[in-house]
């Protein structure tokens, strides 16, 4: 069997001496190479612990736009690293594992969106940040779950809007704004797995608990949630309500690390995915793409200066515009 190269694998798999303190070595390399580590709330706790900044998609985009470091290591998924590169084209942006994709981004191909736009002349396109640079290049404005309503509210009431690719988020925004945006039928494979039945079971066991759900969840799940919003919304709510002793959390389980770190006296109960036939089930719902980020891959990425994100210049020129528009509106 021919051994795959690093580029074919999408990450540097150079063996690391087991005696190394990877956290210490990573921070040392950051200092040597003028690098910072950005991590999404859905990465593992050990990565969040060594990051210079941890946040949701909106916060990470803002940080990428203002960062002074020469090198940024984006610990999340591929589209997040692309966003960093679009906002800081002169910086080196490292993605520890290029195969850390996103089911939501995969649900909307640029060619398909281009064809859909052609079928609906006069419509503006608002795309969720969970999209590729090529899709952003076809977009008028980008949104995150944290600012989607605010951005949509900035459009004229009679504006014709195509919203994608997350159907659940778009459906929620339609319901709270009274709009009738055309919705792309895409979804996050993690948040699609949450079900009302699992929440009802947990609520019966913890009747005093507050239910928090991400806006990528289906409408029936959002209907039974007390707090609806982005990961940052959930975090802020828990921090501002110390009197609430327990929370039932319907989003990717990585957020539990930051919730528990900042609210140590409160209990956070993850909603498990709906168990399908033949599945053993589990106590939480995780994104396997986010979990592709590891300390070893971060260490190797910093050491080798690869995988580095590169974006076609023509695509980048158009893709950065809707992101900057979002940041201005936010």
C-alpha cells in the first residue's frame, strides 16, 4: 500500500514524542511564530484551554478581522478558516485538518446556488456563515445565528430574499419577522438529530431546568425551548442567571466545557441525539468534524506551517464583501 502524503490526508500526521507537553509546546511555538489560536466552542476542552480566543462564528470572524498576529490557527471547521483568510488575506491562516468539513456548508454548492439565483431574478441572497467562500461570493450579505434577525431587519420590508443554506434558521427568522424569505433546504447533521421526545424525557427528570436550544434545531425543538439562540446567547444567559440551577442544552456538546468553566455552580445537561434503529445511542450530540482538531494536529500545523488556507483571488474579492457587510450591520 502506498503511504498517503500529508496533502492527501489533509493534515500533518508526523509522530509526536509522547513525553512532550503539547500544550506547553504549542504556546511556545505561538510565541516563536507570532501566532494566535482561535477555537470554536464546539472543539474539545483541551483545545479551548490553550486557545487565545474562544467564541462562536460571529466572535471568531470579528477576532480574525482585528488580529495583529502574523499567523492564525483556526480550530473549528474549514469554512471558518476560509472566513479568517478572507478577512486577513495577508496573514497565514492554518487549519489543523483540512478535512474538517461541515454538513451544512456541503448542503449548498456554489453551482446550485448560482442556478437558483438565475431562476429568481430580483432576489438578494443572504447566506449563513456556514458556507464555502465560493457560496459567499454569490451572496449579498452573510449572517450568523447570533445576528441573523438583526441583519434581516435591516433589509426593506418588501425585499425579496433567498436565505440559505440552513432551513431551520431561516424558518425561525421568518416566524419572528413576518417575512416570507425563500429558504434553501439545508441543515446541520448535528442539530437535526435533536428531538422533542428526548427533551421531554429530560424535562420530566429535571422539571426545574431551563431548556436552551440552538437556532439550527428544528421548529418543534425550538417551540419547547425557553432560550433560543446562538451558542454565545446560551452562554450569556447562563452567566446572567446564576439562580437557575440546571439547564437542558440542545446544541453541540463542546459548549458544555465553557458553560461549566464559567458557571461552575450550575448543572448543564446535554440533550442526546434521537436514537435511530440499530444505534447504541450516546449521552451527547457531537460534531465529528469539529473533533478532528487535536493538540497533535495543532502542534504539527504550527511546526510545519501547513495546512495553510489559500483562496482563489477572484472568489476572495467577491466573498469578503458580504462578510464585511455583516460586520458593519452587527
